[in-house]
C-alpha cells in the first residue's frame, strides 16, 4: 500500500488543480505535523523533532531530503512545526 505524502506547494496528482497550503496540513494540539504524512514548502525554515534527539532543531526540506545546520546525515525526522513568525 502506497502512502501519499502531502507537500505544501505541490499537487498530489498532476491532473489535480489543487495546490496544497499549510492550511491543509493536519497538526496535533501543540502545532506539530507528522513528517511521514506532510512536508513543508521547499526551503521553508521549520522546527524539527528527530529520532534519538531530545532537543528541537531548525531545518528545512528540499526535494526528498531534510537539511539543516545541526541535522546529521540520514537523520529521521518525526515531526515538524512552522515558525509562527514566518509568513504563510
């Protein structure tokens, strides 16, 4: 079964006319989005929660990878949260 990940700023299928926004993302009560279901717009700076990490770090998503100054190679991201001060 293929899991469909919604990426902000993209269409799920080419034939669709809807482009997804941050308003389409489902967040938990604390404002975190599940990274296995939703991805932010490319290069938007977001807060990240990763496996085996207690602290929250900042980073971004681009194409098919997560990146950031403190992010280790191939580190698994569980959740992300948009900075409220950033424009949507």
